[in-house]
C-alpha cells in the first residue's frame, strides 16, 4: 500500500472517530453533533495533510510542486467525504 493511500486511510479513520465522538457528545441531538464533527474535521485534516506535505518536502526530498499535487489528493478525498456526511446529516 502506498504512503498516499495510508495517509488517506488515516484521514478517514480520523473522520470516523470524530463522527463517533460527535454522535456520543451530541446526546439527544446526535445528528447535529455528527454534523459539527464533520466540520471540525476539515481544519484538523488540513493541518495534518499540510504536515504530511512538509515532511515530504523536508525529509523525503520531494519538491513543493510534486508534494502540492499529492497534498490536494490527500486533503480532498477525506474532506469531500466529510462535507458529504455534513450535508446528509444536516438535512435530516
């Protein structure tokens, strides 16, 4: 499994964990807790993906241009899923 897929999987795991915590902390209004958790995930994941990019540039020796493309994929896949979850749970 490539490093990129592992990082994306870690992002999805973080999203799942936050959704569970949001559901648990939401109490009677667990749906809104999940919606909030999906939105909280976005800046956290942006920071984590940026750290991954920084490590790729400083430790692995990739150029910023090469890592920027990977950053977009690594950030976008879990972020789109989080936004879809937010959209679905906030509708109902």
